[in-house]
């Protein structure tokens, strides 16, 4: 990867050749005025190339637009004085963007031994001397092969059995689920042991992510995702539970998710020349509410006191019964849930990280549409849901939006001019601000002293960017002339308030849960950040605003979609599938709001980063340095 | 029951008040001219009442039509001289009609302990202190109740679980299938242990017979039957297998039988105020081909060498999957088959009779559309199919018909005038001859010396009833003036030939099968006649024609529909359900035609009653007495 050295700050970062210089600057923590999100429109992002090869369009008045400039070798770039940052920015550490972090190494490692086995059998073809029934012939061979006395047979396989056996003269592959007694799920003609596939899926409230997994090699053959189509009936789980109460509401939600899942399965199978009828396993993980919808289970009692799920551990389901593209042998498993708001996605995530088998005291955090936390190690596991709300996904934020094209994903602000530098997803004109942009903006406003610890704008800043709007004070991030919507994109004190409440709920959650098990935050040896959100998070900024605890940075791990990872591992290993049950059983669920100390913790967390700055020593030091 | 004494023969029989005098005469072995089948049309059946009370229409010229005359007390009836029989008829023993015989006593006895259990549970309703999921709450209680560590859960029950539990404040009844591990099939609201029902069904090639069984009391709540609607696509199994090869043929046959079964279930449930969704169990028994159709299994390999069924032991099937009226808990079992032509109906029958648990060497005979035989006792069981064909069900007989209204079911012939006495089912004008009528007619023709041992008509009888028709010699049983069809109803030498071949196939089957296991027919200690056919059979006549072996009459048992009986017992007792598997495994199947001695046995059996009269000592004696 080319090295990019910025002058006059003399800071060097590495970026791929496919990334722009403006992104390199953002990574370096350097400010370049850039108000159109890298769309090449505002023309404010001029830089000068002082060495190395670049690709980009020179500006007539000299220099290049940083947002359209790519490094082709190590390069030296001078940022002109109108963009140059003050000393405060220089003090900021080089950002560690999440995508550059390692996924927890062990996480994806698993020895391949799926619960669904394929066994190749060369049966003796029937003759007048031996004309036992097809099924008996198959069973006899299998019982011998497995060394068991009894098999349970899926009656559905009988329909095709005679054809399958005769297609390759009684060479056949049996598909079994390993249990006591083993379940004979299906048969295929000839030796198909090399073709053994699973679909691993994370059923998120917002997004459904699927991977096609080769159960022989362990390889991921393809990956795809789509929005959960239930979104049309409610953004969050609560509104969907409400929708489910309407006539046919539950049916619609159920059918929508099945339809989407089926589409993803079809798509991945088609790309890999696999007939979906060949699939052995749909290995799914989702939160409790998503799991209910998926199986067409009544969710209303999850919402009404005393908050009871229909089930938290789910029986095997024939995938065909759900209307999924599948053969008669295809089974579907759902990761077991722990409680109404700590679901199978968390169980799968915890299993995927391996934390339940290791010594270090680990804090597992999933910030998604809902926030869930788990703390523990091989000896114990405690979990809780935080009522953080969807602020970090853009929900309840005036110009918040999901992380799609045109979303502002990173922000820096010139502390003198208060001019922003913004980057948008896809380098398009900005439409709104997504989660990582929101955190970036909040941290920047705070660290530059534009807002105070309680999240209020300094009233004495003389800039058109800071104004009192109809809904109170706000910062104008993008003027309407440069936004995709034709409206000013602003960030309001109300937005900041929501964010502080959300991060406060998370942080007080860590504290309360740890206290519930007799520990405190300083004892945490490892923090694992799960979920899509984690992957785009700027760790420093998240600590600055008090969303994450101020612990040694090397103890943080981003595992990405650990729910999907766990689902994949469960397909690949019967031990993991069993481990899911063990971990779900082992997790003690705590109702945070029921804890007597919770409210105090929460109220104390409604400051940036926290009322008690001693909990955030590096932030405290940074604030002191900045003065 | 009134006693009816006939003069001048001075023979007394008992009949119910609802039976006619003409039937009493037939039972007594006495001949009354009666050529309209008891329809009251021919007016030839005049008798005189000499004592006792009767109900009936007096004839203007004196006396009554015997076919419309009912005894209201013990009565004395004089048969006028024009009807009186000769000494040969007097020699004939009083007939033992099958319906008067006892069913094998133990057969229907079974201690009630169904494999499907209902367990009433009073669960603790959820509270904030105990808000475990519905399923876990139920499972925890069940595991404790059953003293097991694991349950398998039918995922379909989850859909209704929360409503069912809450309907009676967490008082619920769990429905389980007892296995290792137990299967939780479903739940009902409140205590429904008193409502526990099964449908026992014999799926015959011709007739489907169903009983609604109370699994608590063991009582039969209702019984019904209908023709197997597959008949429209072929009378016998072979023609249906052929039909199944056509496009959608198998699907049609499958759907037809399911539809009929569903209709019978609905009907019985409705009559007993039971919702079919309450049914716990469809306990079915049928021959191998019917079992294949029922489960939508390819039957063609049953017909092609080496004659392989798809399955002979069938997994549990959720009844709903077959489209039957059922709840999600309702399971369907099918009695295990032994071979392509020895099916679950025979297994069920053998289990029902108890012969597989007892000492006496027993010959079990089922003469239906196909003939099947089993020989053995608690130590061994051997079975075979006889290619007897459907002659005894009227198939291949010129005026043969099924045992429905208008079918001639009993015949006697005046040996001097050769005038017949016929009785029809429903006392209607005759349409044709059914199985029992055919045997009756054949035996009568033979015993009266009208046909010889090879089944040929004596050519020297001077009667319009014996004539050479277009298709050879024949006996005119009903003149067209008195038949319902407007045609003469005749019985031809070709018919007789078919019958001799059919009974020869059965008898040589007994001999061959017995020889295969080192025994002979004289060693048989008990003969059990199964099937509908058995129930209407005149035992003496069946022995006279050589269809049944000439063994002590007290060793014969008619068990009626033993397939249905076995199916019912399997629903009532998990031991019987398991016994079915044991018996099916235990039965050694012999291919009769593969036995070197079979052809000789067969050819020797093509005489009335047999080439070797010493095999039929009582028939031999009777023939000698008649002279
Ligand atoms: S009238 Fe009585 S049998 Fe014909
Ligand atoms: Mg998630
Ligand atoms: Mg039968």
C-alpha cells in the first residue's frame, strides 16, 4: 500500500491505491476543507503534490482536488494553509479505523465436523435373492456404518428414495443429523460427499446477511445481504411487534423475512452453481424477536409483562416447511436465545469469539438497533440488553440515516474556521449522517471545544455554522447548496442529547452488569465489539464520547458480524452447535433497570465522556493537553 | 331369539326377529324354491305357519311368502312338498354361517396403554421472577414428570403454544409419543386427558374401514367404511400400479385415498362431537401397495423384478403433512409390511389374533382381493401370497359382483328339480353373485352331483336350467324375468374353472408354505380366517370345494377385519405398536412359485375338493354317504 505523507504536519499513513487522498487525510487526523463529501463538487479540498505519482485531475489554478486524487506510489502531499489545522488537531492520535483492525483471530477458526453428515454408501443392488425394501437396505448399511442400533427416518425422503438409489445403481449418499438416535434426513444419488453446503445467516432487525458455506472445505463460497424487508412495517422490534398484532400482521412479517431469506439463498446458490435443494443446513442466528417472526411465533408476550418468549431454544425445523428453497433433507437451526432482548445473535456472537472458553474477562458489546452486552469468560457469562435505542444507527437524529450511499461517515472540523471536512459513503453529495459519522461529529465537536461536557454548543462562537434554529441550537454540517437533499444538513442539540442518552445507556449498562457480578470496568481484560456498527467505528472517538470504556486500545477487538460468524461455525461444527446451547444456558440475564444502582450510573453517564472523568483517564489527559 | 322349527324335516334353528323365514331355512340347510332373491316378487317361496306368532302378508291362496315372513315367537313352519328336499340335503349339516361364529376371543383384548400419551400439567404462570420461555416452562415440567433428560419437540406446536398455555392459565395437556427420547407432539389448553382419540383404519384395496377409538376407555365410538375410490383407476393392485405410471397417476391415487380417509375421519368425528384436530393418532394398516399409495411412494419397483418396495417399515408421519384433517400433534402410523404382497394388513391381523405369542400352530388365511397366508406360532412365522386372484370377490366371474345390495349371497338347489333357492343382500331382485354366493353355488352344484370333481356339468341332466350357452355349459341361476338386470344370471363352466384355479392356488399355498417350514396341513392346530370375506363364508361349503382344509371345525376362527383390529390395538397399546415391528421382522416370506413342489401341489388341487380325497376325509365321507 502506498504511503502518504502530509505536509506541513509531517504525518504518514498507508492507504490502498483505490482510496483517495482526502480519506488518507481523514485517517491521519488532518483537516482539509471538504464540504461536498468527496463528490468533487465543492472544490474546496485543494492539495499540492510534492512528490510521488498520483492519478487525478489537476485544477486549473494548480493543485488537485484531494477527493479525486489517488496515490500510485508513496507520495508527499501539502495541505494548503487555508485548510491547515491548529495544534489541537496535531495532538490527536492517528485514527485507528475499525476496518484496519484484526478480527479476533481464533474466531473464525473451527475444526470442520458438521452435525449434518454425508455418508457415501455402495449398496448391493437388489436381486431376487436379496429384495429387501429400499429403505431397509439403506438403513441396514447405515446402522452398520454408524455402529448404532436405531435411526430415525425423515418420512419425506421416501418419496424420492427409489429414484435416488437407482440413478447410480445403488451408490448413494445419505445425509444424517448426528444425534441419539441419528436422524436420516435424505439421500442423494451417487457420491455427493464433496458437495455439502450450508447457508449461514444473520437475521438482523435491519439487515439480513447470508454466507454460502462449503461444509467440506470450510470455505465461504459467497456472501450477500439485503435489508430486512420487515423494515416497511416498523424500524425497530417494538414497532414490528405492534404491527404483528394487526390482522395478518404476523403472517406478513413472517412471509417477508422468509421471502428475503429465500432470495438470498437462491442468489448465492445460483452464483455457485448449486441447486438450493442440495443445501444441507440453514444455520441462522437472530435476535429473539426476529427468531419469532422467522418461525411464525406469536411475539406479543415478549412485549407484555412479564416478557415471555414462546421459545428460546428452537427445535430443528425442516427448511421446506417454512417455504424456503430446500430439499426434503434440508434442516434449519436457529441459535438459541437467552431472553426477550438478548437473542441468538448474541449467543452466536459469544460462541464465535470463543470468550466462553477462555480465561480473559471479556466485555462483548453489540451496538445495533438494540444494544446488548455480555461479560464473562469460561467460568461465567452475564448478559443484558441496554435500552440505547437506534441513535447510533441514525434513528431519532434529525438528519440521521443508515450507512448507505451519500451518508456522511466521517467528519473533521477546523477548530478556527469551524469549516467541516466530510466524507460520504460512495463519495456522493451528502444526504445525511450515518452512525460512524454521528460519532465522528460528536467527538470532533466535543474535542474541539465547540460543545461542552453536557453537549451544549458554546454560545460565543461567531460562525454561521453555529446557529439557533427553530428547534434550538445546531451546527450546520452541509449547506443546502452542497447537499443532495437541497436542505441544510444540521446536527442539533436535541440530536446530541439523544446520543448522550444512548451512550449513557450503554456505559451504565457495562457498569451495572459488571457490578451485578461483583466486578468493575477496570477489571475488563478484553473488549469485543460486534456488529456491523463496530466495523466502522473510530475507536478513539467512541472512547472520547464515552460510548466505549477507556481501556488499553490493544485490548479492543472488532469481530464484525459475529452473529453470522457463529451461525457459520455452527454449520461447520457439531461441537459449536452444541456449544450454542451450552452458552445460552450459561448466560445469566440481568434486567438492568431492576438493579438498584442503575439510575445513578445512568445519570452519571449523561456527560461527555462521563461525569467522573477519572473513568476516562486518556480522555481526561487529552482534554488537559488541549487546554 | 325365536326358534324356527321346519316341518317335515323337523330341523330347528334360531334366528333374530328381524330375519326372514327364508333365511332361517337357508341356515337350516333346507330348500325352499325362491328365485327372486327374497324380493317378494316370484311368489314361489310359500310356506305354512303351523304354530307360533309371525308377521307377514298372508297369500290369498293360503300360507305366506317365506321371504317376507318374520318370526315373532318360536314358530313351526311347514315347507310344502313342491319345495321339499331329498335325502341328500337332509344329510347336509346345519350350516354354520360365519357371522354366528365367535371372533377369536382374546383378539380385541388389549390393556390400554397408548404410545401417544396425554399428560396434564399445572404449570406455574410466568411472573417477573420466573419469565422463562413458554417452551422451556413446559419442557422443564415434562422432563421432571417423565424422569428423562431430553425431549424432542415438534416445532409445529410452537405456533399455538402461547395461546394454548394462556387459555387456562397455564394448565395444559401435553401430547407425547413415547420413545427415546420422547417426542413432544403438541399441547392443548386445560386438562384434556379425558379426550384422547385415535382413528384406526384398514386401507383395503376395495374397502376402507375406519373406527374412531377412545384411547381412554378403549371403546370403539363409531365405525364406518367406504369403497376405496382408487377402484375407478383399477380393480386390483396390479392395474393401479400400472395406472400410477401414467402422468400424475400416482398423485391421483394418493390424493384419492387421502381424500376418502379424510372424509371417513370427518364423518366419525362429527358424529361424536370431536374436532378432527383433536385426533392423536391415525393408526393405519394396509397392504404394501396401498401403503405406498397412501404415502405417495413409487410403486413400480414392486411390480418389476426383483420386486422391491420403497419401504416396509414406515417412519412416523405428521398426519397434517398428508393433508388429513388433523392437528399439528396428530401422527400417522402404518403397520409394517413384510414383502411386496404381504402387507401391513397381514402384520396387523397376525398381531391382532395373538397367534405370534401363542403355542398352537396356526394357519392364518386372508382371502380378499389377494390371498395371503401365514403359518406359525410364538416360535416362528412364515408367510406367503397366493396368486388366487379376485374370483372369490366376484372378479373374473361372468355374473360375479361385489357383496352389495342385490348380490346373491346364498344358494341352495333342489337336486331333483334343479330349481334354486337364492337369497340376496337386502332382499332385492338379484343383480349378480357375490363371493359367498359363488362358494355356496359351487359347493351346492358339486354336492348335488350337478358338476363333477373336475367342475364339469353333467351332460345328462334334463333341465332348462342346465344348458350349453355361447360360452359353453352353464347353470341358469335366475331367469331374466326375475333378475334386476333383465338378463339371465348364469354360472358357467369357465367361472367354475376360475374358481377351481383360485381355490387351488390357496390350498396349494397352504401345503407349500407348510412344507417350506417342514410341516404339513394335518399338523395345523388352528385356522384363522381373516377379512371381510371370511365373515360371510359358509365353512362347510368352503371345505367342500377345497378352499379350506378339512380340519376339525372347532379349530376354525373367523376374526373379521383383523387388519382393522390390529390397527385399533396398535393405537391402544404401545406394546402392540412395538409388537407389529417385531412380528413383521419375525415373518419369513416365501415365494411360493419358487418352491420346487409348488406346481405339483397346485395341479393336484385343481379338483373338487382335491385330487387326493384323503386330504378331505369329511368331504370324502359325505360324498360316499350321498352316493
Ligand atoms: S317371492 Fe319370496 S323368494 Fe320370490
Ligand atoms: Mg445484529
Ligand atoms: Mg384386507
